[in-house]
C-alpha cells in the first residue's frame, strides 16, 4: 500500500491528475506481470538482424547485397494437425525434403525448423500464412550477384547471418548491425504468441572497397586462362596502387561461388594466406640493399664463374645451365637474373646489413591488409647465417613470402622509395595513407631503370607493351614439395608501367605449370601483359604518352579507334558507333535524343540496330562494349 501511495504521489508531482496517476499505476503493475509471465513461458528466443551492409567496389558497383528469404518453423502443439498442414505445404513448396521434416517432427516435442532461408513468392506466402501450426519468419539473406568474382576476398555469410570468411568475417560487426530480439511464448491456451523487443538503432554500415570490378574481372579471366593453358595447380595475381596502397584487383584461381559456398579447398585467398619461395623477384631487394648501403653501383662488375660457383661444399648454378656468364655489371646481373652474381653481391653486403633492409620491406611480417588469415611468411631472425644460406636467400630461396608482401615491396621501387601499407578499402580524403620512406629516391629510380632493362633486353621480354615503358622482374623458383625437398616450379612476374601518371604494380604467379613451359617469362609474363593492357586501356594512359610520334597514324597497339568528329551524323537515322568510347557514343546519342542501353567496358564492339536504320519514337540502341583488340 505504501508503494502504491508513493508511486501515485510521484506521478502527480510530474503533472498527472489523480485519475491518470492511478490508471498509470495499474498499467505498470499489469505490464510487469505480463513480462514475468512471458519470461517463464518463453519457448523460443531469436535475434533478427537488420539487412547487412552492402559491399561495393570503388565505383559503387555491388559485390555483396541482400535478398528477402523466409524461415518456416513449428512449436508442435498438435502433431495430427501439423502433419495435415505439412501435407498441404507439399503442394505449395514441392522441393523441400519432407521425409526429413516428418522425422524431425516425430523426434521433437517443442520448437522445430521446417525450412530455413528459402525463397517464397507472394502468392505461396499468403497461403502458408493461413496455417495455424506452421509459422513464417521474414529474414534478410546474403547474395553475391557476381558469383565467383572476388569470392575469396569477400568470403561468405552463414545461415545465422554471421560472416564466416573473408571480409564478411573481418567486418562482421560493422556489416551486421545490432539485432532486434523476438520471443515466442505460449499463452493460457497453448498458442504461440510473438513478443517483439523495443526497436534498436540499426547501426549496420556499407563497406566500400578499393577494388575496381572491371579490372578484377579482367585479372580473374587472365589467371584462369593461364592455369588452363599450363595445366597448373593454381595461379594468383593482384594489382596495387603504389602511391595509396589500394588493391585494385586480387584473386586466386581456382575459386568458388559464395552463393553455393563451394569447394572448401578454394575458399581461402592464397595470395595473402599462403607463403611461397619468391625466387628471382627477390633479387631486386638484395640489389636495392647493396645500392642503398653504398656497397655497389649499377656499374660494379662481378665475375660470375662461367655458371658454377662453389659455396660451403655446394655448387651455386644459374637457373638455366646453358648460361655461362663471366663478367657482368650489377645492372646486367639483374637483367639476366644471375644467381651467382646476386650471391656475390650478398657476400659483399653481409647478412646483418641485408637483413636490416629486408625488415624495412617488412619481409617476415604481416603487411596489415584487412583480409583475415594473412601469413607473415618465413624469414630467418638469426643475427648471422652461413654463406650457403645467405646465397640462397639473396636470390629468393629458403625464404617464403606472400604475394601481398612482394607487391608492397615493389611498390617502394615504383613510388620513389616509400613503403605503403596495402589496403582493400577505398581511400578518401579523410583517410591518412600509411607510408614510410625505406629507400632513397635515387636507389628506387636505379632499381626501376634496371627493371626496365629486364623487360627491354633481358629475361622479361614477354611483358613488353607497345608504346609503354615497362619495368619488371621474372622468377622461376623451385617449388617446395609437401613431402619435403623441391618438385616443379612457381613461375612469377612482377612489375609496373613507368611512363604513366599512376604506377600500378602487378604481381602474377603460377604454381606448378606442367605444360607449355615453366619459366616466369613464358608462363607469368603473358598473363602480366594481358592484365596490364586492361589496366592501361581502362585508365586511358595512352592519351598522354609522349613516345607516340605525331606523324604516326597508328594508335596504341593498333587499337582501331574511329573518332566521332570524323563521322557523318545524320538526323533521323541510327549513327555508326562501333569503335567509339563510352563518352563519345553517349554524347552522339544524346544529341540525337535516342534512347540507349549498354553493357561491358572499353570501345563499342557491336550495336543494334545497324547504322542507317530509321529512328522512330520506340527506337532504343543497344551498345556492347569490349576491351580493344591488340596485334
């Protein structure tokens, strides 16, 4: 009684009349009883999350979206009536496993799932909602509209809306938001009653990636073709902006479809999670260390022992036993990829000094990219090591790095000496770029010049792209066998275009090629070239090339471009748009007030209707774009 009087007095002090204060007291008491009753009778408690945040590429193209699906369940009050409803459900949703459903119903006496995350159309849903014993729950379900594209990076979501792999796992809390709580309890007649908690703030957010969807598709197609051509185990590739650290494309092949979850073996992004012996692409780091520490110049000469050099009762040889080099300059050592020359540079450098440089490149450390499962690789932390071990490390054997580690290392050569942290997230003006100078600009430029000679005159000829200056390095590393020792090869190529405004570094590796060659230039070089052609065309880098002579009528790599200014445009008829870029084609159609739709990127490959067709009010031009063809 005291509590009641105190409560009413308090309510009246807040401005309530006596009548309202008494009514308010009764309502509070009754609500308290209902809650107590509900908690004691709860038969199911479930968290319903808001729609997960979208994952999009740097241009807002969707990579992971949501669709509405449904759960069906029962509390099994009356088995006979329930089985009748299940038989009726068969006619509405014939594809469910009803023998399994009936077995579950027989086993359980309380809450039981009938189906989870299924698609139901509006008409069928209306029929199902008429059932008394089968209940429906609306949920948001993840879908990946591009199927295999970027699958290993994106990961996937489990049946309970939790990210289980990839970025879906890494950013689960951000994407998932906060749930609403739903409780089901039985009333006095045993009927299930749904109780909804107070609404919570849905703090889910979208994730904007640094990925360029079009380049990602080109990269994935290129490595898939490489694996098939060379009958290899797998291939990996990625493209990184050397100034910002943004990853524009990254993948391994084989891959999987996250809508189906797919083969477990291909779910991880090996480019980040699995280290491999880098081989000759590691030589650039050894040479850079010697240059930076003033041990050598690019003109310093070493005698390369005619292809056979004894170290600790072992013989170091060149990767090709037919190479019997004598005197080579440092530039030639890198250009021709001499193991013996690199070994002698490392001996002059000593391991403690080389190790200090490699630590600056973060060899043996995680880069910090926002992809789960990143490996730190394998690297000796000893203060000093034996000569044979130093020899092996100098040319990339006996040390293991991930693809993303090497991508970040070569970005320091491309950007003038800065180590930039790789990121899978799009950089905006609000985000600070994490970078640190690890080499002088002079050293970085000298390495770039040497890498250009590798492509122009050395082992990387298959990476040449007409009218562009390409810097790069090949590798044909012995492949570590699971049973111990070496078996087969890992072929690799890493590099970047030089005479462009933005230097994007690309690494390609192919694991265990068994057909059509195994050298890095044979296997990885052409894949690198194909990816970079797509990059250079998409970025329209050819527009500013000073190396193209004005007197020449040839365009980049013989791309057949027809300029809109040279075409005859007639009102009332569909113009000829084949060969034009998007802006030119769209401007012409807009000026003629013709409706249109399109797909692909690049130049107009085909159109419908054909040029010269009369225009009517219903005319709509369809344009198919494709990357240009090259000689």
